[in-house]
C-alpha cells in the first residue's frame, strides 16, 4: 500500500464505507469530546469509529492494522488515568458503546455472555428476572460504565468484598487482536466449545483482564452466574479516629463475610450528603421499601431511612458501612453480628444504616458525583495495599497532604477518602480531590442537562489544578513505597517503571505476539511510549 494511503484520513474514508455514516465521525466536536477523560484532555483523535457488530469491529481493526494506524478503545468514558486518551497524532478512537447486546443468558450452565459495550446496570437488570447475577456485579458508576472497559481497567465495589474484582468473575473473553483475528479464551477456544470454564491449559483469559486495553479489543465477555441472595443485612459505624476505622475494615476483611465493606472520612461524607439528600429521591426510598422482602419490613426500613434523613451524619467522624448477604435471614444476622463485635471492640458506635441501605437499593445511581456539590471539578486516585498495611498507608497519605496544607487551602482544594475491601487481601484507598475549575464537555455529557442547571460554573484555574497534580503525585509516591497495586493503570500509574526486568521482558514478548506493530492503545500500560 502506498504511504500516502497509510494515513488516518485515508482510513477514515475506508471506515465510512464499512461502518456507514452513523458508524464513523470526523466531526471536530465529536473527536475532541471522545479524546478527553474525567481528568485529562488528550491529543484530538483523527476520527471516531463505532462498530455495531463483531464483524464490523474486526473489519475496522484489520483496516487500521493494514495502514499502521493506532486505535484506542473507549467504553463509558469514565477513566481518570488517561486510559484511552490519545498521546500522539494519527490515532483513532474505537468507540465500543454500540456493541451492546446481551448474547446469552444460560441459567442451566450458569453463565452469561455479553458484548463489551453493555453497561453493568444493563446486565444486572437483564439477569434479575432470572433470579441470578454475576458474583462481582459492578462499580458505583455502573449506570454508564461498560463491561469491556471495566474488564480492561478492573473494578471495585459491588460484591468485591466477597468475590474479588471484575476479572475474578470472568470465564471467557472473545478478543480481537491487532490484525483483526478473533480469539476466544477458556473452553470457548475449544472447537464447538461453550464458554463455561476458564481453566483449560494456560489461563489466556487473565491476559486480557486489567490490560488497559493494550493487548486486544474485547468483543464479548462471559461471566459465571450465582443465585441472587435470599437475604441481606447492612450496618454502619462511626469511629473517632482514622486508624480505628482502617483497623476495623482490616479485621472484617479477614473474616471473609461481607460482600461490601466501605468507609469515608468526614470530608467525603459531607460532600456525598451535600450532593443529594438521602431521602429527597422518592424512587430511592421506594426501592428501599421494595427490596426488603416483605411489605411490612419494607415500610419499617423505609421509615427508618426517612426519619434519619441526613442529620445523623452531620457530626460523624470516620464511617464504615457493611453489607452481608446469604441464603437465610438467620444466617445473615449471625454473620453480621461477628462484624458488629469487631467494630465495637475498636470503639465503633453503630449508627443508622441509611447509606448502605440506599446504595444497595439503588446501586447504579446518576453520575452527578463526578462534580463537587458546587460544580467543582472532581478527580480520584487510588491504590491497593495488603490488608495489614491499610492503616499506615492511609496515615502516610494524610501526612503528605498536611505537608502541603497551605497550598491546598490557598486554592480551596478539598480532599477526602473512600476505602473499600477486595476479598480478604486487598485494602483499597481512594483519595479524591474537589477544587474550583472549568468544566469540560465530558462532565456536562456525563452529569446531564438537568443537574448542570443546578450548579455553579467556575473559571479555568490552572494554579489550583497544578496543586492537585502535586497532591496526586504524593499519593502515587506513597503507594510506590508500599509496592501497591492499581486499577485503571492507563497512562498514570507507574506500571512499567516498577516491573522487574524479567517480568517486563515477558510482558513485552506477549505484547509483540498480539500486537507486533504496537498500534493497540499505544502508551497505555507503558507499552510503546512516545
């Protein structure tokens, strides 16, 4: 092929024929919007390709490979680590949102197969009538987060305390490699096989979990299924100190009982409550009532939430919230008593459990939390450390912030923390930053027009954002000292820099085998840096 045809503009013309007008956009506004994430504006992509079938996906990838044009896959667009944002010229965005079909729900063999653009909320609702769900069943952002994106980045939250992260529930992946070849992992890679089992020879499925979308383009994902729990109970506790809260979560994690354990510092609690009343949304309250198993219990629990309102959290220091689920109300009550005793032993005071109850009843709420309550910018950063190191890691991060407290205060930068559990071994700490700064199109699109009418607009504020960058680096340095792990590696976390030589050599060999030209999301995970 002549070199003058090996251009993004040349590929754009080809893709317009393959995908149709609706499947290819070279509009400047679309390209700029799709090239930014919650934290970062990348180089503007040359085009946005949106295939609506696996065949179209393969054709798109094959055409890009022939011309050596890079494609960066984009799911729901909730990255805050430059996960898909182009870091060089001559890159196209591969928008996976139209691959949104639930392919098979198999309750006899207990698996479900979905296309990569399906959202977590869509999957949960599709499975509910069958009285099943996936073990890990989504992040808090599941209303818009796609399963393909979640698998590339890995996720925390619903079910993670008991079942681990996204990748721990996956059985098989159908992935399109850089040259357009479709590969199916696990038993799906057997001739005439079903995707019912992950382990048959080397675990190829694991290669494409948490790969930042650099080893191939996920087309279909198969998860195992479990029955919906017959009973669940929640509880909330207040602790006077950060260390007691962290130690309580660590001890609870070791018991392997709770499906979710999560906590907030006082700052983040206030922000969450300022964004929306716990009882202002009638739908949220009605979902609490419907989710209790009986009308009488539902009315009783709904009344507790309504009466508690937000006032019970006004003076709470550090809060910890738990959810336990199981096959019987008796078993669940016995389990939750074990965790309550742990909290009590560390000075925890039980408080109204409205927060976990509301979150469980309305798991995938609107994404107005990607802005502060007064229209400020918001961005998190996180890390995962061993269970025993959670408290001291949290303390080190806080000490780092105190060292720059004057700068944070000068620029009205609020910090807060979310902690949550990943099985019995992973203690996740997520500092968040809220500061006055200009809102971008991605925020407007994600939050929605109605919420945008209610909030204040801020002017561009580069001085404050530079301090946020400085504070984020402090967090990264602390996690580096603890040899911590990260989700959403993207182009932010120092994955490549911290691999030992032998491990990185093997990773490079794998990358070369599946993407010899280095054109699949280059720059992410540290591969093919510019």
